[in-house]
C-alpha cells in the first residue's frame, strides 16, 4: 500500500510516466532479460537503460532475479517484473488500515461464535433437564408413564427443531452484515 504523500508514490509516478520505463516493464512482463538484451530489443543506450532500471527498482516495479556469468567472468543480473499488487491510498490515517478493519470484524465473529456455543450448551442442558423432570413425573405417576413419555418426545422434538443456537448465530451474522453495509465507505 502506497500513500500519495509518501516518497515511494512519487518514485512510482515518475517510473510509470516515463515512456522508456513503460517499454521496459512491458518487455519484462513477457520474459526475464538482462540489461544488454533489453538494450538490444528496445534500442535504448545502456547508460539510459541503467538509469531507467534503477528508477524501476527504486519504485519497486522490477527486481533482479538471477545472475549469469559472462564469457569474461563478469556477474550479469537478469531483471523481472515484481509479482505484487500496488494499492495507492489517497491519504494516510490511523483508521485506514485494512488489517485493523478486518481485525475488528474477526473480533465480532469470534465473540459471536463464543456466545453461540454458550447458547447451544445451555439449550442442550435445558433439554436434558426437561427430559429428566418428565422421567421423574412419569415414575411418580406410575400409570401415566405413556403420556409422560409422549410429552417428553414431543418437547425434545420441538427443542431439536427450533435450535436456538442456530437462530442466535443467524442473528449475529445478520448484525455483522448490517454493520459492514453501514460502514462500507469507511472500509
């Protein structure tokens, strides 16, 4: 990420606006090349090419990739386009970091997951208590056991279909989406 007020954005702008730099970038996007190969293909003098290569390296657009040994025993670098995305920000602020925004959203997701787990845990415990209470009543009633068991199965069926934790999780996700929509321009 590059800020418009940063020195790197000035170097980037100078490199991109230079016609020779554009030619070099287009050539290196197709294949890695040495300075002499670039000079021959683009018909740019080596001293001018060296100046433009330094400008492109300083801007972070190209990099030296590997070295070859010439016939004379000299180390010759090969150049290639850097594989990265450059994002230009209009102004620098402490709240503009994408990572800080994602950290806040992930914190909301973690809290929602913890609360959903708690709701699921307590609803399971309530279901267990409801079944055990119904079993006690059935044991005390003696002859009314089939009715109590029918009550137990219908209430446990109802609780398993409702699943309050799922509704809670859905509600939490809806709240997060609403917050994202409201704060979309700030992200």
